[in-house]
């Protein structure tokens, strides 16, 4: 496998749902240690794109490389095995289950001989406590329900889980959209940490400021097409905002209201 | 240029927030740990009910014979309730289990009397029929995405009707099938599904004057009815499965949030189908136990047992919305049931108070469970 190849490289990805053209030629590249922000308004095709990357949808046409190798995922499990982990906004954690049970959900380590095989919960608790400590969430009791954690903490646990289980690329679907200011900065800080570990991150957001805070590159989608990809040095935050809104209208409204939207 | 400094300004409060949160963390008290157990309500209820009967009922209720009297109906209901609890934790209902008891009773009776099969084969075949029906229930719920409430409500009537029609067809017009016990034969398999267990222990205890005995030396209680043994073994196995195994974690996950579970690689559909099959097999087990015990079967077997099983599961701490509950709680719930239904005959109260009690207990359990869940999960 080519070590210098981008983690994810897609070229001219097209996805049709019957007569609806959801993606009509999207290109995106994510490298190691890079946060690529995926920006776009509602209906721009963000969800379809990430679901295609996560193995939920199969592309109609286009090229899809993971570390230089062409891939065709049949299921989310395939994508996971290839090291692409997706953290969905609300659909990551089960509030009534303990932190440990959530952390190892679907990947429980077992010991013993069948039919007496059971989950090694002592080991699970220890790992959970350790991993939580690393990201600065002090879980004294890994048996506490995830529902007792704040929204930001839940996102961080979901990300930590993906990282622990060997993800190379993290797809974060609007991780900050339901969070307050302090919670958001907690998540953004953690995204920065993940990048420093050498993982690639695809950060989907509506919020240009959140994107600009951690992003290395920005890909703007509009009506199923890539409008452009920009490095952080190439673009200013208000230009990005305008691009995302798809024109100058927002600027006009903003000036009318006497501030930034 | 203002915009580029935005990130640092945004990130600054993070450290401050974290120290505050560290201070807000509490030590986990013993009380919280106990409160976190879903079966707490059922256990407390059992203690209350026991105290009530100790102070009002005839002393004979709490003799060995009296306790066996209570546990026998509790065991039959309990086997259903534990399976219903697992299914409820997995996020689904099965309203057809009562009718399933009647239908699998008929199937079992037919295998013995009409086909003349040996007992072991008849039992295996009955369980297989139940598993297929349960699987059908499960697949229908999963494929149509209809609420399991509706799909299994349909099966409640279908199976009850089939039991009636089938019995009349098999017996030539009667809704009762007799003579199953005589044709089932004796042997080890029979002993596993009918009669009493631990007879040796009970004779020994009687001989040493630990338990009551008749003048001729045989103990007044000859052993533990086999259904009680099945009940206890099933409760322990289900609890282990739920709390210590991978399948248990998947059951909680499937019921807590099926989408989140799927995204994490849990085979939700397989888990749910297996649970429907397990519930149906539990109903078949109850049918086999009761048919061999009575020697006959009739179309009213298991009537309204689906509701009683769900009530026992809810008293045991299961949430109607799934993802939370316990098997051992359902075990206690079923014992409360047995204790009240039998216990009232030991008191001066009219035993028809049972239904009033049942409703009140259910209401109390739901309120209590809701309160506990809010406490535990920090939900507001």
C-alpha cells in the first residue's frame, strides 16, 4: 500500500436515486493528519456523499480510492474494516446504556469457551476509563449511563471509540450543530487532537466558523457538485461563507441587518 | 484578519470548562449503585407483599407446602415473563404468547396422541414449530416495520382460533384433548418435564425432622415441582445472558436505539428475530410442562397470559420503550404475582381483589420505574 497516497481520494463521484441526481461529480481528497471540512447548504449532497463513503450507498459511477487502492463497499461493515469510521450526530450512543457498554457496542471482547463465553467487562471498564481520561473526561464510574454525559462529552466518547478501534479516517456528521459554545470548543479541541495523531478527518458542518477553527482544507458542495476545494491559506472566512450560501445574497442580507449572519 | 483569530478565541474557554466539570463529578454512592439496578422495584415490591401477607394471612401460607403452592403458578407465568422481558428490552412486544401456549399445547398433544411419537421427539418438534412461528412474527415485524404490538395482536387471535379449530378437528368436536399424559410414557425425559425434583433431598430432610412429614415417614412435600426448577434455571441463564454476554449487550443496544446499534455493527434484525423465537419457545415450554402435568390440553390454555407476562416484566423494571430492564426483575415480578393470586385465599379478603391489586401494582411499578430511570440517566 502506498504510504504517501491520500487516505481517501474520490474523483467525479456520481450517485443517482432513480431519476433524482443526488451527486453529479464530486471530488474530495483527505490526507493523513488533515481535517477536510465539507461545507454546503441543505440539499447540497453532504449526507449522500458521506453515506457513500461510509458504505451505506453504492456510487453510480466515479472513482473511490482508499490509500491508493480502488474500493467498492457493500456494507457499512466493509467501510469500517477499511478504517473509515462515521460518527453520526444523534445516532452514535445509546443513552440508557453505560459508557462501557456503549464504548464496546458491537465489538465486545469475549473470553472463555462457548457456550460459556462471556464479555470481559473488567478489561472493558479499564479501557473505557483510560480512553476517557486521555480525552479529559473523568469518568469515575464507567457504569454510569451515557445519558448522564453532556452532548459534547457524548460526541467525544463516540470519536474516542472510533479512534480506539483503529479508524484511519473519521467522518464527523455535524458533530457541533446541537451543542453550546463550551461544548463545541471541547469537541473542536478533540478533533485537533485526533488530527495530531495522524488520522484524516472529514468534518461536515453548517457553521463556517467551526470549520475555519480546525480545518486545513475546505470543500464546498452545491447542488451535488464540488464548487471548489480551498486550503486555509487561500481563503478568508467571509468568502467561504458566501461560497457556501451560493452567492452574494447573504452578504446583502447581512449588511442590511448590520452584522454577520 | 479578525476572522483568523476566531479559533483561538473559541478554544480558550475549553480548559476553564473542564475544571468546572471535574468539580461537578460526584463520587458514586452505594445508593446510586443500588438505584441503578432495574430490578430494585420488583424486589422492594416483593418485600412489601411478603410483609403484607405475613401480617394478614394464615400462618400455613409460609410453610414449605404453602410456598410451593405460591411458586407453582409463579413458575409458569415466570418462564413467559422472563422471555417477554428479554424481548421488551430488545424493544419489541409479543402479545401472542398466551395463544402460543394453547397452540403449541395442541401441537404437542397431537404429536403424542395422533402421531404417536416418542416424548423426546414430540418435545423437540413442538419447540421447532414454536421457533418457526416466533421467527415468522419477528420477520414480519422487521420487514414491514409495523409495530410489533399490532403484528402480534393479530397472531393472538389467529393462534387462539387455530387452537380451537385444530382441537375440534383432532378430537372430533371437543375443545379438550385428553389422554396425553398416559401416552407420553415414562422415563428420564418425562421426569425432566413433569413431576417433582430433588425427592431424595426432601426424604432425607424429612427423615432428619427438618421438614414436616406424615406419620408413615414420607415428607408432606415430596419435592420441588419441576416447573419451578425450569423457572429458576431460566431466570439465572437469562440474567447471565443479559449482563455478561455479547448477545446481552446487543439486546440492550437493539432496544435502546436500533439505528445507533446498527451503525455500531450490531446485527439488530438477527437479535430481534432470535428474541421472538425465544419467547415462542418459552411459551411452548410452558405448554409442554402444563400438558404433561395435567395430562390434557384445552383451547383456553394460557388465556390472557400475554398481559400477565408483560405486567410481570414491567414490575420487574422493564421499560415499555425498550433498552432497559432485567430478567431477574421479571423473576421477582412473577413471584409477586403468584404470591398475591394464591395468598389472598389464605386471608379473609375476597380473592377477587386480585385484579384490583394487579392494576394498582402495574401503575405503581411504571411510575416508580420512570422516576428511577430519570434519576439514573440524568434525563430531564
